[in-house]
C-alpha cells in the first residue's frame, strides 16, 4: 500500500464521512457476540428466507394475475412457458414452507434458552407478531394459485376463522369479502399477501433487528445460573 | 488473533473471502435466471407471414383510398388477444394497386384519409402524407409503409409479414 490513498479509498472516505458507513459496519457486523452455537443462526436464516420470498414474490407479480379468470392460467404460464418460471415459483413455494419452519425453530431456540427475558421482552413480542404474520402470509398465499386445493383450503380456513361466537360470522365475511369465496376474496388475499402483510413485516423486522443490535444477543444459559 | 506469520490468512479474512464467494455464486445463481425470467416473453418470436383476403376487387373504387380493417388473434402469455389492423387500399386499375399501412411512420398512431384535403393525416402529431404515401409535412421520417398484394380470381390478398 502506498502512502497516498487510491481513488477508491478516497471515494470511500468521502462517502464514509457523509454516510457513516464504517460506523454501520462496526455496529452491525463487528458487534460483540457471546460464544454461541449453530442454533443462533436461525434468525439470520429466517431473514435470508424472507429476503428470498420478497425477491421471488416481486418477480412472480410480473406474470401473475389475481382474477378468477386468469389466476390459474397465469400460474400455469409461469410454470411452463416463462424461462426459469419454475425456479422462481419453486423457490417461493418451498421458501414459504421453510420460512414457517425456521421462524418456529428460531422461536423454540429463544424460548428454550430463556432469551426472551429482561431486557429482551419487546424483541420477543415483536417476534411473536412476526410469527403470526408469517402464518398470515402462508394462508393468503395459498389461495393465489386458484386451484381446487387453494379454493377448498380457503373455504375451510375462513370457516374455521368464523368459529368464535358472535363475531365469528363477521370475521368470515370480512376475510372472504362477502358471503362466499369469489373474485373479491382472491383480490383481497392478493393485496394482503403482496402489500399489507409484507409492509408490516418489513417494519417489524426492522424494529426486531434494531433491538437485537442495540441490546445484543444473550449468553446461552449455563449450569451455574 | 494468534497468527504471527503475515502470510497466514486470519479466520476473519478467510470468512470474508468464503462469504463473498458463496454470496456471489448465490447472487448470480438467482440473479441471472431472474433477468431471463423477466425478458423471455419479449424475445419470443411470433408471426411469420400470412396472406389476408381483402375481398373482391370491386369493393375498392378506382382512385379512392379505402380503409380495410381486419383482426388477428394472437396468444400473449395466458391470454388470446385480438389485434386489429387497418390498411388503405387504392386501386389504380384492375392490376395496379397500392396498399398502405395506416400506421404512422412517426410514432405508430393510426393515420386517416381526409377526402377534402386528399391527404392522410395523423391525429397525434399532425403528420401529413400524400396519396402516394410521401411525407408532405410534419414529423414523419419516411413515407407510409406498403404491403405486398396479389389478386387471385378477382380477390385481393394482402401479404402480412411480422416478427
């Protein structure tokens, strides 16, 4: 290395002075962590899966159409005619199942290690909300291919949502956007699936990560405690 | 860091290298298919050529530009779409005919024949074309496109080439 900084270094220094890049790097990636094991990677794995779902999901909307007359055909088109359509939808399909699994395992790890205790209660509560929203993504996404399985799964699911007394029938109606499953159900599930729930999740993930970085992760519990 | 030999790779540097390698492979592995995914339908070549019957020759009075329209159904992705076409047919004699596309050569709006001015005029940016297809005024860069034609048993056919 020469004494004079290279152009790239100069550019980095210029940006760093204004954006605080090296501070971000230090705080986010160079933060102190206790000696931990592989179970502590489940949160990152979930974040990775979420990112993949976002990317593949955005690309699926290039061809997918949320109307009863075209939904099924457009999914078929993605699977059979679009190049790598099978890959994009395949990742989204399997990623969805893996995401539920990984969120759950991540939650189990936090639970068994007692990592939800003071001062990390809020991280836990937000995590539980994220778990529920993940299930919501699974539920709303399942209807979108508009095949027999999707239709009947949503029939059953919205019926189950209607089991509480008094408010039950209202919940079913609101979920379906009317008396029965129709074009309105499909479009509202689509909207929930690609806008409302993901936006809420992104916000909560940001807070969740902020708390993880701010408070740090907990030591694995030891025998003496 | 315990290593003293400066040529030894530290654990941190090793992980950086491996991490960025694995990251790049995965990024390319998904990124390139995504580009192809987005672009692929656009590169599909549809079309070829067709002879479109435009009816008996008597339908077209001599010297009078007459609009003939037809629609073709095409498959776009999951849907069949009908596309409409318009051509101006000018019969000069029983064998000599001109078939103009009504697509403006400027920005693809549709031109219309104005009897009073004896010109084709495009409503979008006011391009004017003569009965011969020549540009008279306006932004059009070249004369109106022409179609090949043939006459069989008194019926006019237009050669539609696409793709």
